[in-house]
């Protein structure tokens, strides 16, 4: 042998090349921690810089009350639902087609608000029917839940009274905060229902929107 080094053969007298800086960075656990932190920080900063919606009116209003019997004859009160956001709506019972359409619409609304969990309760005022008819409907629809009250209004005037107090006599839905104050009135259109869902989420997730009465 002539002692010459074959092509491509490492030189025994030279130290092995160390990995490049980029490779060392990619294999460092601290680099991945930094990547994860940046990934969480960017959306957080965007959220903090996002413009908050204007506060809903009505925080200075008095709490409302309404007492009506349920299908079992027990008197139930709107104030029982304090601590929840409450959606008040009418349920006409005289016409079966209108009744079922209204009930199914309420069920779709509840599904849209499902993400808020038990934050939202329903106070539904039925008219044009008796206790037996309301009880049969609730059993058929499996609609008996602690946060859903269905009441009987023999005179058919109670929802109209509440709607007038809210400032919108033609409303189909009323939104009350956790303290029983009117915070919104809505029609039946898709646009109005979208607004109801948005504003219910606003009240549920922004503490300053729903201050205590003494604040």
C-alpha cells in the first residue's frame, strides 16, 4: 500500500464533523417548546386585540316577574330561573299545526344554544289550551327538564305584557340575563334568531355584560 487515502474515506487525523446548527436546533426539545408557545401566543394576541362588541342595553333595568301555573297546577315563577339566561317565548296551543311548528322551532333554537349548557333556561308561555293538552304535549315531546318551564296562560295576555315592558310589543322571543332583566327582544326571522344566539353567547361569556344589580 502507498499510504494514500481512498476517495471518500474519512481522514483519521481530522475530527468528525459536528451536526449543523439547524439540525441541532430541530432536535432540541426546547426548540419544540418554543414552537408550541408561539403557536398558542399568536391566536391569543389576536383575540386580545379583537374589538369587543358593544354592551347590550338593559343592565340598569329592574328584574321582571311572572307567575303562572304549569300543567300539574303548581304555580311557577320567572324568578326561579335567576342565575340562568332565560329565553321567554309564547306557545299557541289552539291550532295543532301552529303549535307543533312553534315547538319544533323552540327545539331547534335549544340545539343552537346547546354549547352554553345549563347557562340558558326557557320560560315558555302557552295559551289556547288546557293543562291536559299541555301535559300530553310535553310527554309526547319528552320536554320535561329542570331548566325548561312550560306554563299556562288562560287569558293569553301574559307574554304580550312582558313583550310590551321589554320595549318591543311585537317580539317573539325575549332574552333575560341572570338577574331577570330584559336584555333583548327578537322576531322570528333567521336573522333575528342569529342575533339572539349571538347575544346570548355574549351575555354568557362576558361577565361585565351581566353585572349584579347593586353594581
